[in-house]
């Protein structure tokens, strides 16, 4: 994944970022600065493989998770938001019962991971 800070970008809040963010483009907000994310071939191949394997395993185990492709995740109390490579979200009703249907309300994020294909390593984002 290649990150490209915008040369004339001004600091913005998360709310302003959402209003500004172009559709069909991959942008993250790093400490108030919008950054364009451009995937590389190797990176996308590995993410695609891992995502497919996780989807199959979630279905095989009949677990109440979804794996959205584009999920902008905002860090609490910061003007920072990421587009994680892989995110597992558990679906839960307000009473805590889980459901694998998209009509259920998501309760929490399980884990966010960003992959570094150059060093073949993963880093958990917190």
C-alpha cells in the first residue's frame, strides 16, 4: 500500500473529512491530514487471499462476523480514521444476542490489521 499525503491539504476534523472525501477513492485521515491510499499489486493479492480464506472460515464455523471491504474506522477522540486491510465485525442485537444477518446492529470491532508486504508482516492497529 502506498500512501500519498496531499501537498496542499489543510488539517480537518473527522466530520469535515467525511464531507470532503471523494466517492470511489481510498483516503484515510492521519491526525487531521487526508492521505490517499493506493494499493499495490502484491499487497492486494495477499489481502484478497486472506479475506477469501476468512470468509470461508467464518461461514464454515457459522460465526456471526462480516468482513466489509471498505470500512472507515475512526479512532476515538482523534481526527484519525483508517481503511483497514481486513476487519472482522461481529453482528449483535442490542440485547447481546448475535446474528449473522446484515440487518443486525454491529456491536464492536474485533481486530484491525494492516499488512506490510515488503517485510511480510502484520501490525495490529489500536
